[in-house]
């Protein structure tokens, strides 16, 4: 992978956003002292203290384009991270991917039980919409943000991608089919993160929307290509989850279709597409560019 | 049970709302021809052609108080029915109640598979918020409706009640504990149905809110008391689901705590409480009163 290291300033910004996000998530979740205590503990376990917070980073980086309010970005970031966390909890369940390890910790159904994992995911989804609908933006814009998150999460977004993924196990997908699946399964929520951050700043015009959509599609695919590369090359300890799982599960991946070297070239191409899409935004898009770099360069 | 039969006019109104609801649900769900087809088919299977549509009936009956727009009531009814349907799909799964029969048909995980059932529930929840956030009311009011539905669905509402229910299997609950559990598990969504219908008509003042809340709490408890009576006395064919399941699962019920006769008396008292709460609304609350009667008199 081409060695374009992210800057010291970016690393500091990222740590700052990640730390703010931890506070925002804690603030926007019911406290663990509130009944039912076990459910709220499990919701905290699923959401807090984990992950790179890629989606909240995108929210904040896109928010910087239009100087969006920090508290509203934290709110949108928390909402989308709750959706992401719920999807991981459900995906890890025995009837789906049956994964015992996530971010280096036992998955929710292992730590608690399956019924609790099911409810944790369900309740986190409701919580995400409650949090977003409580925003202080203009009500019409806030409603548009709720619709965006709902569409990105549902059967025409993340859940739809998950369904296609499940039905494609053991099949030999073409590259366009694989892309379409990932554009729903992981891409929809990444696109929503970019757009929610920007929408927290202003009502987007068609040109801005198109550029951000192009950027988000590129990083969404890059994210998945790199995931597949890492699944094929890294070990479980580095990943914090079971490595080599896709191959073991006979799932089609970029590496299985394109091979390792061509997958790396594709990731680099997508990084470049992402940068190019941001041209009109000038220096204000700096963090979005650096996130594209981060996504392609990550080791886990 | 005291024989207060609902009127011919009410039956016609109910059938009309139920039929409108079928159209509204169909309109607000992605078509089965849209990809992923199997997921959308399963969502239709879970939602359409089933149930008494008690929550949509409440939405429409409460909407009549303030002459709310019919299309907006259909929208709110569809949203809340999608939440209800998703909760049934997840509750029926093997890790929860493990039920094979629902409304006289195989449950979603039996008809399809567990992973699909999980995704159907997840996607229906997203769809519900998308539908409600697309409403044509004043944006601030529409946002308030989204928050209400999210709170009624989440860990402080339906999911929270479900968690308490799971953790109470085999325990001997007191009557207040049993009530609190049901006020969350089924009551929260019934209350939301009443309030969403009214809110589709106008911004409620404190007095209206208090009266509707009182009505909804009474019918919510009545609903559960009658459920427990039916579970203990009716057969599976009549119920369209497995009868005697609560006793078999060693779950505390009104019948197990109060006995059958006292449970019937309580249901009748709650029906009377519901009627009394509606006094200020005069004849416009006719349908809400009749729904209270229906809930207490139903045989399935």
C-alpha cells in the first residue's frame, strides 16, 4: 500500500473527535442506573469504548465544510454510531455471522445472551432516531436528517445489503454485484455519515450533494476493499476480530475476485477518486481527504 | 365478561380502517419487486394481511378528536404497525419466545429463516421512522411524533418491557411489578398510538395530554389482562397462536397472580377508567370508547 501517512495534526483531531464521541454517546444513552439495568449495561457495552469511530469522524469532517455546530455534529455522530453498533451486535449473532469476538472483546450475545443481544440492537436503533430527532437544527432539516438515516439503515440500505450478503454465501458474484452489495451493506451508512455532517451545517445544493455523494461512494468502496485485504492478510489479534473468516465462510470478496495486488491498486484508485470529488471545497475538506487516506492505510 | 357489544356502526368503521390500513401499509413498504426481493417479500409477509390493527384503530380514533387529516393518520398508523410487526417477528424468534405460529400462519423465522427474520425486524423499524418522518404535518410536530415513537419503542418503552419480561421468567412478580412490565412491553406502543393520532390533528395541551395518557394507560393494562385471560382460557385455533404458553413458560400473568375471576373484574374496571378519562372530549371520543370495549370483549 502506498505510504501516505496522515499528519500529526490529523491524528490529534481524530483523537479529539473520538474522545468527544465517547462523551456524546454516554450523554445520549440512558444511564446504566436506569431500569432495565441489564439492558442498559449491555447497550453501553455494545457502544462505548470501541472502534475507530469512522462514521462520527466523517460526520465531523463533513460538518467542517460548512462550520456546523459542534454539539449537533456530536448528536448526529452518536445517532449514526448507535445504528452502526446495533448492526454489529445483530450481525455477530449465531443466526448471522456467529462471531464470538468484536473489537477484541466477547460479542454481546456471548457476554450476555442472545435475547439480550437482540433487544440491545433493537433498542439502539430506536435510540438513534430519538437522538437525531431531538436535534436543535431547523425542524424541516432535522426531519430530512432522520429520513436520511432511516433510509440508509433500512431494506434499501444497510439491512438490504446484509440480506444480499447472506444470500450470496457460496455464490460467485461478479464485481458489479459485489460492489452493489457493499454499497448497501456498509456504503449506505458511510454516505449517510458524510451527508448528515454536511446537513448539520446547511441545506445542501445539488452540486454539493453530488460531490459529497461521489466522495462517500469512493470511500465506502475503499473501506470494503481494504476490509477484504485485511481479512486475507492480517491476524485476529491485530484486527480485534476473527481473521480469514470470509474465506472460511466461502464469502465472495474483492481479494477472491480480483486477487490481492489488484485489490490494493483499486483501493489506491478509490482514494484518489475521493480526493478529486472534494475539489470545490478547498481546504475546508482537509479532514475528509485525510479520512480517505486513513481508510486506505489502516492496518485493522 | 360483561356483554357490552360494540355497535354495527363501529364494526363498519373498524373494517374500513383495517382495509385502509392494508392499503397504507402496502403503499409505505418497498414493493416486493424491489431488490432484495426475498427481504421485501418477508417484510410484506410479516406486516400485511394479519391482526386486528388495534394500534392503527387507536391512531384513527384519537385522530377523530381533532379532525386530523386521513392520509396523515394512515401514515402514523402504518409507522406504528411496522414497529409492532417488527417486535412480533423478533419476539417469535428461537432466542426469545420461540413461537412457530402467529396470526394462524408460520412465524417469519419458520417460513423464511432466522437471519431473514432478524433483518425483517430491523428493516421494518427503520421503515417506520422513514414513513413517519415523511409526514406532511408541521415539521416541528412531525419531529415530536418521531421522538414519541422512538421513545415508545426503545429501552425505556417496548424493548425495555421485553427485557424485564425475559428476566422475570420463573420469578414471582408482585402486581405492581407485573403492571410496570406491561406498561412498557405493550402499553408504551398503545399510548404512542393514541398520542400520535391526536398529534396528527393538533399540538396537544397539558389537559388533553393528561386525559389521553390516562385513557391509554387503562386500555394498555386492560389489553394485557385480557391477553392473559385468553391465554389461560382459549384454544390455539381461536387465538391464532399457541395457547397456554405463558403458564407453560412459567411466566407471571394477571391470571396467575389474581386468579381468573378477579382478572375479569379488573378488565372491566379498566374499561370503565378508560371511558371516564375521555369525558372532556364528548361524542368525538366515541370510537376511543368503543375500542376500550373491543379490547375487553375480544375473544382472540
